[in-house]
C-alpha cells in the first residue's frame, strides 16, 4: 500500500485560507468516505481534526473543513492563525482492516 | 476521560526485540480497536497494525508481517506490540491510538498515546 500524496508544504498569511490536497487511488480514498486528518505540532502526538471526510470532532474549530472529490481529499483551513502552523496528515481506511497515511504537509503561517 | 499511557523510551541493539506497552483507561477497553503508528525522525506517520482488544484478533501492515506481534491483557487494559529483528530503520516514535468508533467498525484515530521513542543503535 503506497502512501497518499500530499504537497510537502503550504503557506499562507494570517486570515487567509489554504487547502491541502491528499491524493490516493480508486482502491483507497476513492472507495471509502473514511478520510481523516491529523494536526501534529513538533514533539507532540497527532490530533484528530477531521474524520469521515468532513466531520469535525467536538472542540475542533470550524475553521477546519474537509471534502473529497474522486480519489482526492482536501483539508481547508480558513482564517489562518499562527497556532495552525504544524504538520498535517491525511489518512484513509484502505480495506481489509488496513489504513494508509499521507506523506504529510508542513503548514507555515507567514 | 480517555487516556492511553505508553511505556518509556528504549534503546536496543540491532537484531534485538522491543516490547512497547499502551495502557488504556477511561472507557471500556474491549469495545474499541487499538492501532499502532510509528514516526521515524523527521518523517511522516506510518500505520503498523490493529488489534481487537475484545477478541485479540490482529491485522498487520504487509510491511511488518512476520516481524511484529500485537497482544492484549484485558485484566490490565493494556496492549503490547513487540517488534523483532530491529535495525536502525526502526528508530522511531511509536504511538498507540484508539479507533474512534466502537468495534467492529474501523474508522479513524481519536485518542493517542504520548509516544514511545525506540532507538536502535550498536
């Protein structure tokens, strides 16, 4: 199972919106509406931001939203804030009780 | 509140094995699958496998089959992962993470342990 493809880095100014893509195949992202997104600050454990494509856990800001089209999922962060600077990973269920992560995206707030 | 507390850092020699533990609390242990995810220094997250604490069944990523073993102890609400035949490529932080949906569903990871650094060095 190959890792999902994410851009290595995305940047934006405070208040702007950015979108991170996550491209898989018809066997993983395209087959299941089970993409999740994780935020990871340096030295910390990942934190769930979006699950099942577009759902937000309790406590996660509504500035974070998720979507999917075909084999590509996306995470949008609107109203970018300094605290959003972190690494972001997508992940999907890939069938047969297996999961695959994306390559990760470093978000920089300019 | 849900908590996953992992064992402490380990230093191992190449060829050795390591056993990492993850003690769960704050929920019914047998109702949620637990996953193991690792992250090599400066690298991304890598899913390693899943265990059903209820029945003990497991599924491992193809890359790790034959080299990892996941077990659980329901009396202490603890899952274990043993990684054998260690090489320097196994130097990483190992995380346990709870699945966000009650078994038998497998969906995403809602709670994570603090991570266990395993260093493989001669």
